């Protein structure tokens, strides 16, 4: 493949690596200090649990960054019955 | 159930499940390598290892994809569903070893990955070489099948990385499930990866037949299970003027079991237990499992997938757990002369907020 193709591949790989690295930089302090603010079910200091969720946090870190900044917790799922119950109680 | 997260929720059954899984994988890889070397002793062991791990992952993916529809067709397969996530994570690691190899300090088992074996010979970074080594992007047969494998591996990574219950809670079950439906995209990519890769370099008819049979099995099984589900959901019940839906008679429901009907765009599980009738949304809050296919154990509706429990009269998990599902008002009606089992069950079409107490209808 020509040099342009190599340059495109190198750039894309750098972008993905940069995104994941930024995620890791956010996620390590987040699992230590911030995680209980978005999910109160995280209790105690289970190190292995925190390590296990690190790869996923490195991918979805913008979601948790936004929740942390806005002071929001995880949402409740939206199913047809939950939505119907909600609209019935708040017509 | 979410009173606090554990790293890995192992119990005796899950440990046995995992041990059988890992022993089967190890036996497959050993047999694959022995048979392959037996057929052609001149083959390089590193190339055989790459094929062994890759084919193990592909085979395991077929098992994983079969469990869902088989469980829909028969509850006998529910035990396989119980710990399927560990199977998925195992499959991801097999695929990862296929690509990057295994060379951990202190671990005697070492293998070479496809990335090193095929792409680490020139000046280019092997990862860059992976994308540009074969540039026939406009050709079907010569298409760079490695890219298809990379796409599948990326999907498997996201799935494995989000396999913990933490992700079910934080993404919510519907979004988590939608994300994990990516496994079907990954399967399609892998079929392409195998057809354009391994089947082009090894054109033995048995391999082509095996891949074809696997594809037909997976597609056929899903069509069969899916057609049953669609048929059930099409039978949506509509309420009468008073807002209640006639869902059938008491006799239709076995003790401690449920009848599942579709009301208000979703399935409702109508349970009979202790001479009472209660109705809840059929959707478990954990992984949206079918509560109506479970039973009442120790006074609680128990999800057949992972054992999450809810009190039938309020749809709340017993303390200290915090899950809640919508409930439905229920009433019984009969002519007062026939047997109680002939009484008809009426369920209000509009659900109550999750965790709302509803007096059960007494038979």
C-alpha cells in the first residue's frame, strides 16, 4: 500500500490509542475516588472489582465523566411497562 | 443482586461450569494440535497454535450463540445460560491469544500470535502492517480478511469489558443488551474472516462444510426461536371498558408458576402461589430475563436466568436488595357456582410504578 494508506492507518491507530489512554487517565482516579458518586452500589474497597471494570471505563469514560460533572447517578432502565406506569402517574 | 458488587460472583455451580468450560477448551486445543501435527508433521508449531486458538474461539462462539435460542425453546438449557458471560470472556481471550499470542512472565505456556507470525517482519509497526499489508480492499476473494477479524475482536473486547453487573446497572439492561447484540455483527465478520482466510489457504471440503453447517445451525436456531417469540408477542390482549384484561382462568396456571400474556406493549407474568394471584412485568431488572418462565421459590418470583428475586405482591426484591419492577392490579371473577379453578383472572392494563404493593387476588 502507498504512503498515504500507511499514514491513514498510523493516524487512526494513534487516535484509538490516545482515546483509550485518555480513558485510562480518567478511569484510574475515578474508580478510586469518584465511582461511588455515580453508583452508590459500589461499596468497600474491592480492588479486583475496580480493576475488572477499568477496560470498560477506558471505552465509556466520557459517559462517566459527564455523570460525575453533572452529579448524576446511573439511570433506571426504560421498558414499555415502566414508561406506561410513569405516564399514568404523571399524565 | 445489587446490594454491592463483587469482583467475580463464583459459587459452586459457577465454578463447576467454568472448570468444565476451561477443561473442554484445553482438551480441544491439545487434540487440534495433536491431530494437525499428525496429519502433517512438517507444519510449524506456531502456525498450528494460531489456528488452534482461533478455531477454539470460533467454535465456542457457536456454542455461545446457540445457548440463547435453545433456552427460548426449552428451559432445560437454562443452566447453560446461567454463566454464559464467563464463556464469552473465555472466548474473547482465546481470540486475543490467536491475535497477539501468549507470553506472560512465569507462565510456561507460550504461543505466538498471528500479529507477530504474519506482520512482524518489516519496518512497519505490526499493527499498521495488519491494516495495510493486504490492500485488495476492492476485491472479494482477496479482501483483507484480517480486518474482519479485527472488527470482531474489537466487538468481543467491548463485550468482555462490559460483562460485569456494574455495566448492566450503569448502562441499564436494555442498552447493555443492545450493545451485546453486537455479537451477531462479530459472528458475521468472523464467518467472513474464516471464509476469506482459513478456507482459502486450506481448501479441504470438510472445513467448508463445517463452517457452512455452523452458519445454517445458528441462523436456523434463531429463526425457529424468533418465530415463536413473535407469535407470542402478536397475541396482545386489549382491555375492556373498565381497563382490565381477561387473561384466562386460574386452572391454566400451575402452582408457583406463571402464565405470560402481552399487555401494554410488553409481557406480563401472572403468578399463582399460596392460593393467590399476582401479576408483574415479565422483565427482570437484572438482564431483562423472562420472569414468567421462572417460579415462586421461598415466596419470591425467581428469574430463571440468574436467580434474581422479587416479592409477587410488590415487585420489589427482598431487602437488602433494591431491584423493583412494575406491578399490575389483579381481580378474579366467576359465576360463584363453579369450581374456583374456573374463575377468570383480570389484569389492569396500566401498570403500577415499580415496587408498588398490590393486594393479590385470593382464589
